C-alpha cells in the first residue's frame, strides 16, 4: 500500500490516486509557475489537518511556453473541476480527446480515467479543484461535505446533473472563472471561511450553468448499471486474474443473477462469454506483438490454467491454433482484414474506459498511451461514471 495515497478497490484490483509527479518535477525545474496546496500525494504545501478535509487539491499552473511533460492517463479519488484561463491544451477522458480552449470547464468523476497533454502540456494557465466525495468502491454514493453552503435541493440537482449527463467539457462563464480565482487565493492564504464560500459558490455556479444548458440525462443508467459498466470496461486489463462468475459479481457488489442481467444488457454476452472474449482478444494482441513470449506464457497471462485449454478455446474463437495465428500475423504480406480472427471485435460499453478492442488485435484502451483517434473541439460528449446520490 502506498502511504498517503487514496485507493479504489475493484474486486481484487487496486487503483491508486495520481501523484502529479510530472507537474511537481516541472515546477521544481522552473518550467512553470505553480501555486497549489494539497493533501497526501498532491502538489504544494499541505493544508492544516482539520481544515476542510474533503479538499484534496487546489492549484493553478501558468506555463508561458510548451512543456516537456504531460499528465498521462490517471485517476483521482475525488470529483475534479478544472478551468482553462489562458491558452489551449489537450484533454482526454474515457478514450475521447478534446482540445480545451480559454474559458473551458472540465468535470471528471471520482476515479474516472483522464489525461492532460498529448503527450505534453502546451502553453496555458489552468486552475483546478479536487473534492473528495468518499468513493472507494463501485456503487458507492457520493457524500458531499457538510460545510457546503448549498441547499439540499441544490445538492440533489448538482448530483443529478453531474452523474447522469454524458458531457465532460463545458464553456464556462465569468462567474465560474471568478470563483476559481477566489478558491486559489483563499487556499494560498489558508482562509478557511473564504475557501468554504468560494467552493460553495463554484458548485452553485456549475449547477446553474448545467441546468441552463439542460443536458440530456440518462436516467436508465442507475448506479448499479454504471458500476457494472466500469467493471466491464476495465476487465481487458485484468484478464490474468482468476475470475469466476461469483467473483465478478462480488466485485460489483451484486449477486450472480443481477450481475448477469446487467452484463447481458451492456454486452449481449454472458459474463463468462465476455471474459473469455476479452482474454482471447488480449491473447491475439500478445501473439502478434511479442514474439519473445511463448504460447504457454501468453496463456497464463490471459488467465488460462493450461496451454492446452487455451489452444482449444483460441481455436474455437479464432479458427486456428495460437501458433498458426502468430505465424499468419508475422507474414509481411498478410492483409489485416483477412487474418484469422479479423472479424472478432469485442466492444466494451460505449464511452467507457475500455473503448474498443478491434478485430486486428489493436488495443485502444486509454490505459495504454497510444493514438486514441480524432481530437474533438470542446463541447462534445463522452464519459462514464456511476450515478450518485447524496
């Protein structure tokens, strides 16, 4: 366990909150101006222990030239708001990319995978707030700090707007910009009263901003469905674990039947069928990309107990033995579309961290630094999280 770092548990797998090391190192080298306070691993001097403990990190960076670093795919334990005051910068979330411009606001949910830079940070001034709402396992409700000066109705509205809409980037107004500046100043001065008011003001301004735009809300995506969706999106990264139906259901806090129902609705496959398809897709990628690995090693890495069983399942899915697939893929004149298994595409829940594992063995998950496709102008939709309540 990493000391001072928050952890999200998904079954037997642990995800650690980001440490922002590239940012801290860049500030130490004098590449940019950094004003920040935080807790645990986050940049800047620490907050006093009893001062608004749910506030994990507040800060701003001012980079007057393109940087030598970026914040690659990472997660934070809290809900994160960022505001771009000047310049432009690339932002990625759940497999989509956006080019942020001056005046853009981003919202990422607890433990939602995202990055800044493509791969490096460009000249810009960016401000942020990370507020811990207590999420450490799937399907947990957000617990807002009691010191927020928002009514119960405003909190419910904010929670609904943040949890059920699919848009991570918004064009902010001057009110949002001003509250961010107040938050930075109050945190730097350790003025708790002004910090409470400024954070409350920002959250109210965000509530009103989203309410005015009336984003489409996906009420069908309950917190349970989103927990299953998150799990399925991450499963291609966890194929080596000894999963069973019971263990997958337990990871989502569900019984076997309920988990199977949600899995079928999201993938049109049973949980074991989806798990096997993920394992075979990862196996095709390893066979094609890493000739140093033996078939037996690949079998174990993909969660199979023996190379014989792996070969039997692989042949059933792909139409040939693993060694034959490797030889076929290694042939320089082999068109990708005609390779064995080229018609096997495993689509994970749309917009989630798994993106798409395509039939050519390419892995487009954001956990792997790679080209994730076209970069969108800001204002597009795309994100996944579990629904929340206070």
